[in-house]
């Protein structure tokens, strides 16, 4: 067991021995020529899982999101999303940089917006206004503390999009956490969105990679954009093999991360220096630290127990559960928090 217990992010996981074995024995080829059997398999497998036509393997979730926005918009168009969206907050202004599009931010509920808010944010046909063309949702919401959408709300948003000729994209970096928590089937999501981005390198534990899903025409365009973004890779099948392994073996176990997350949140709740804890739905805890501790002092106190957590604002700390956090580590963490 590693000597550090790292809750800063679910991106810190390392490949397991079995995943490394799958990578080591992968069949590979030049993917820019479309000749990497492992990448082709991963793209087809993921698309089939969601009942979508095609997939595109990319190095990061930032790239899959940015490619989707680029394909769905023209310069000067407007994208509707929640003010806490990863595509807005954490992708380096890529909506402007890559697509020349403007953004209409909605103040949602823990990263989730409603069909009514979307309807109210669509620009009228007016020569002064940017043309609204895309709505982007995030499920689970990262900055919203791992909050999940209900399928009913997404369906209502989809109807507003259809009535107004808007495309609907999903940043599903943690979509599998949402599917496990809400007991929904991937196929349901495939029917609701024009494009979906999923990350293999978060809770699923692959070292690298995201897959963008959509129909054939969309993915054909996306493949060209991936090339111009510098994301055309060659024998990346070694990475795709890790993704295939993750989809086969690391999805169901997310339920365990969710249980661990609840256990730690329950322990935090009892401490006088912990203020509001965002409702825990999946593998993320975002909580206020007050009184005897500041977030920075709490981070340092945990560091003494070789536990890494992250201060994400002057008042808040975030902890994220993942594949490399074992039950014993959770117990050690709970003991450390109780002793503070
Ligand atoms: C991590 C993440 C991404 C993609 O991040 P990369 O580091 O570029 O892979 C996208 N959206 C959300 C919500 C995320 O948490």
C-alpha cells in the first residue's frame, strides 16, 4: 500500500498490475491511418455501450469537450452552460480560444441547470445577439460536489433544445459515477445527447484518455478537429487497452467509492470545525472548514497523517474517492479526522 492517501482528485490513480498486463499485450497500429485495433475496439465498444454510432479516442477530457464545442458551433455562436461548468471554469477559455464562441452562464443548483433556465437563456432572433446553438451539461457536476442530474430533467432540456434547433452536449467526465448512483443505463444517455464525452482516467483508473461519442457525421468532423488540435496519436492502443480494461472491470466498483465517500462525510459532519457539507451523491465531498481550522490548516493537519486533501476556495476543502483508496485507508482517514 502506498504511504500517501491521496484524495486531491480521482485523476491520481495508477494502473493496476492487471491493467498494465492488458496494456503490455495490446495489439497496436498507426491510429492516424485508422489502423490501431485496440483504439478501434475501444471506440466501437464505448459507442455500442451508449447506443451511439461512433466514438473518438482522445488524450484528455478537455480535448473531447473542446472538439465537441468546435464541431457544434460557428464563431460568434453562443453556448449555454452552468456557471460552475468545467468547460467554462477549467478549460483555459477554450470556448473562446478554439471556437470563437461566447458563453451564456446559468446560475444552477450545484452545477445543474433546468429546462426552464435553458429556455430563458436562448437568444431571440435579433441582429444584436449571438446565435444560441449549443447547450452543454455536466454529469456528475465536479464543482457541484458530484451532484447528479435526473433523467427527467435532461429529457426536458432535450425537448427545449429540439424545439429551438440547439445541439445538446454532455461533459460526462464522471458519467459512470452518475450511472452507478442513479441506477440508470448508459443507453438512456445515448438517446438524450448529440455528443457525450467520457473520461477513462478519473474513477475508472486508466492512466490517460477520454472518448467522444456521437453520430457518424459528427465523429468524422471531430476526427479532423482532433488532428488540427494536435491530438492525432499513433500506437496509442496501449492506452486504449487500459480504457477497455477499465470499462470491463472498474465500473461496478465505483459503488464502493460512493460508500467510502458517505462514510468520510458522516465522520466530518460530527466535527465542530466542519461547516456545510454539500450533499454527497457520488465520490466527491466538498465541505466548509471554519473555527479552529482554516482550509489551509486542515490540509496541513491531514498532511501530517500522510493524507492529501485539497483546499478549493478560501472556505472549502474537497476530497475525492477513487480506485486507489482502499477500505483500510478510509478507516485510517476516519481515525485521523476523529482525532482532530
Ligand atoms: C477532469 C474533467 C474533465 C477533463 O479533464 P482532463 O484533465 O482534460 O482530462 C472534464 N470535465 C470535468 C467535469 C472534469 O472533472
